[in-house]
C-alpha cells in the first residue's frame, strides 16, 4: 500500500467557501430583508443569529450551512427554495459580470 502525503489542512490564504455564491446569497438575503423593511437585528433575532454574523452573511463574507439557511428563510418568512432561487438569479448576474470584466 502506498503512503499518501497529506498536507496539514487547506493552503494558507484559501477560504472554505466559494466567494461568488456567498456574495449572491448575501445579496439575496439583503434584498429580501430590505423589501420587508426590517433590520438585521429583527430578522437575526428571529433566526438566532447575532447582528454582526448577519452582516457577514449579507456582505458575502460567510456562507451559512443548510440548517442556518432554513432558519434564515423562516425568519424572513419565505421558503428556503425561494431564497435559493433568488440566490441563483443573483449568482447568474455575478457570473455574467465576472465574464465580461464587470462592464455594464
């Protein structure tokens, strides 16, 4: 049996998530929240998420796991499917902007 040379964790400076979907998800959360005229404290409180963490999600600095996505959707009174569909729309826009160099 051949020994594997495994490194210690991920490479320095790498992230544990893909930033583009995280930005799209955050933009979807932000748009839905603002559409309901609610604060981060209000929806975060219902979801059991601190305002600082909610801010990271909206800015695309944190990509929540499935359980948290379900809690976020419930707190915003929408389905997880609606939240994911909105994320997919925004992801397509981000990818098209990325492909054309961000030109309008």
